[in-house]
C-alpha cells in the first residue's frame, strides 16, 4: 500500500499564487486538486458545485485524468470573493432566505465562467 502524499505547504502555494497574479506576461502556474484545496480550503465537492454554478474557476484537463487550475484564475476568484458584492460577505437579515444560493453567487461572479 502506498503512503499518502503530504499536503502541499500553504504558505508556498500562496506565494506562488501571488507571483502568478502579479506577473501576467509570464506563463501561468497550474495547480492540481490537492494544491487548490490547500489554497482555497474548499473540498472537492464544494468546488465542483461552485464550478457547476459558474462561481469558481473551471479546471482544465491537460491529459486524461490530469486536471489543473490556472493560478491567475484562482487569484481572480480570491479577489472576487473579497469584494463587497460577495453574497457571503454579509449575512442576510433575520427572516430572510438564509445563505445565498449558488445561482446568486454565479450572478455576482460572472467573470469566472469559462
């Protein structure tokens, strides 16, 4: 039985992500599933739901069974959820519908589709 691979270093990944977003003329860094989970803190299931709703960058298959996410797209997603238009940023008033739906999230982050 193979030993489990160690989780990627979060600090190193954040530095790589900052580099990717700061240098748009250089080739974009690509991150695998485990690295994206470490960067975002989102499980694979949550990312899949958000991708499907258009509220998280879609991964790209670079070969059969090898899916990667571009660093600039992840950095853009992080900036989008930090903005004031993020439906999760402010809880809804009491008596409201509660959490924002995935459709609401996709509506305020249309630039992430694709």
